[in-house]
């Protein structure tokens, strides 16, 4: 195979910040995401606070997850928050109709979620029920969480052990209201949003950042209608959901393990669709909000494959390979490069569900290749965005082509410049000759994540197949930086 070349120019002429909230996570009452993921049985022999698993918390703290979205997903629109407060044995049970029809015992509710966020040091992002809830129910939840005075609801909060307000800011008004959240038209949803949002009040120290339910993938009419009918002044953000399906076909999405190059190539091609989606939805938002005050919040993204054989189809459990790492790296590069509009995102989902950061099996815990990408990319959180110009070769497979390389550059508060690059080409190495405009640097260090095969995975038996290693393929040549990108690899560089 050949060594191809690319050229990259990094400039210093942007004031935009890459919001740390782009690195957000999602934890739904789905499969083993909450129960058996974050929230475990009292008898499980792992360190816990209450029933929250601390090895998981510590792993997530290391990669600085900035926010956690909860309780769904589709589950959010059948969740009634009052069932999840008060003494646990007295909490009513319900059926999780979306995810396997299992019994939900409501032992993990509002207080438990906010305790988890506190342990993680991250901001809560609550997705509230519009589909089967009421305006009053949502309004009461906000008061229960955020009111700092005395009221029957805050007395109840005190009785449940939390006299102080929780001060939750990120507030989702419905989830996928075009689908599992109520099958609404964008016109109807816009009216519902206005009504629900009117009664979700701002209390002292807790101004809500309300996030309207946005489009499914390329439903540009949804974006247009919501921007027009809700209006930019009434929302902090508009969500977007897009999943990368290896086959592009919901009835047979493809396997998460033992796939060949064809499935890999298609997955990367489908992943790169995110660039077009973000660009086109942003252009519509620009018409109504030219100052870019409304955030595009991509609060569900990631690879969605068939479930692992023998597991409950409603639990959405899949493995995580080098391919997932390349999808994560590429998607995060896309978001970073659109940080003027994309100010928040959430990978679906954090533990044991879809493209997870962490997989657990009873007391065992495994960090996935995707986890390591978030570890490598954490350097961009709240850093100043540095615009890039890239001329890269294409990766060709059976006559179809995609751009082989993608990249982000940023400068942190200490002045350090970081680059993250992905080479999607399964075979060819690529020498990226990089020029910096008005950026001085002397030395480069880095890490690389790669493996022999695109479908290599970490397992409980071999947990370190995919783990970042020291990268020695970057060198200074005059004023230029030459980066020898290995095939199918993610690289993170720090310039001092
Ligand atoms: O993440 C799994 C599901 O995907 C979510 O519950 C829903 O919002 C989306 O369709």
C-alpha cells in the first residue's frame, strides 16, 4: 500500500470556543444503561456510593464528561418524575414499554440522578415528558428541582433529603416528538413547545436552557418550522438526532463485530453524513438566528448496529471496535469544526447501550475504544477553535470514495495547541504536511489509537487491544509539522 500525502493549514483567526458540552453523554432507562450500568445491586462486590458504581464514575471523571442527559430517549416521554422520588420501597413500578417491556422499579429517580451528576462533576441535562405528561407535571418538576423558596414541592424535596435547590439548567422539552415522543407534526410540536416552555419557570440561580426537540436526521422541514414557529428567542437550543448505521437499513443494521472492509467503508461513509446534516440545519437556523444564539444540540449520535447475538433485542447492547473509535473521532472533529453552532452533543449511550464508553458485566468493567477517543479529545474542551484547511486524499473502496482524513485544531487557556486527526483509510498511511499561521511552537508529543484490524475490540479477557500509545510519527521540518498518520488511526498531538 502507498504512502499518500495531505496538506493542512492551521490559522489563528477565530474567537470561537469549542464548548466542553460537545463531549456530553446520554444515559437512558434502557437495557443495562442505568440498571446494571450506573446503578447496581446492593450486593455487587464493587465500590459504591449508595448503589452508584464508583469505578464507572471514576473512569468517566478521567475523561471529564461535561453533562449527562437523562432519563431518555423514548423513555423520557413515558416517565413520570413523581414515581421516582420518596422512599424507594414505596415507589410505584411501571413497564418500560419502549425497551424490552421490562419492569422499571423507579429506584433510580431524580435524587439518584442528581447525586450521580454530582459525583461525576458534570451538569445534568433533563429531558422532560411532553408526549404523555402534562404541562403542570413539567412545571412542578422544575419547581421541585430549582425553586429556592418555600412551597409544598420544596418542602417535599426537603423531606426527601435535599433542602437546597438542585439548580438544573439544561432542560429538554420532549424527545423525538416526531416519533416515539408523540408522532407530532412540527407545527403541532411548535405549539406544544411554546405551551410547555411557558410554564417551565426560571428560578433564582437556575435560568433554564430550554432545548426544543429538533429534527430526525435530514428532516429540514422540522428545523425550518420550529425555528419559524417557536422562534429563536424562546429556546436555548434545538436538538438533532442522527445515528450511523453500518448498512443504512434499520431492519438489519449490520454486526458490531467480525465485519469486513465493505461494512467498515459504508459505516464511515454514513458517519460523514453528519457534516452535511450539521451544515444544512445550521444554514436554516442562520436564516432565523443569524447571530447564532440558538445552539444546535446533537444529543443523540453514534453507531447503531444489530444487538450482540443472544442478548435482549430491546436492550440495544453492541460491541465497540476500532471502527467505533474512528466514528467517534470523525464525528467529534465535525462538531468541533462547527462549534459556532454546535454547542452541545451527547453520545448514545454512556454504558452498555449502543456505542458505549463503558461495558460492564457484573463486577467487571471494560473501557471501549470510544472511551479512549473521548480521553484523547478532552484537550479541546473549552479551548479556542483554530480554523483548518485540509487537502487530503480520498479513501476508495469498490469505486466509492470518501475523504480519508479529518482534523480539529484548538488552543487551550495555557497556550498549548492540540490537533486531533483521524485517518479513515484502512490501508494507506498519509503524511500530513502542516503549516501554522501566527502560531509559534517548538516541540510535539502525541498519542495514537489503532489496531491491526478495523473490527478489533477490547474484551474482558484482553482489555488493552485498543488503548492509546505514544505516537512518534510527528516531526518538525523547518517551520512545518509532518504527521505520518498510520492507516485506520486516531492521533492526538500537543504542540509546545
Ligand atoms: O438511544 C436509543 C433511542 O434512540 C432513544 O431512546 C431515542 O430517542 C432514539 O430513537
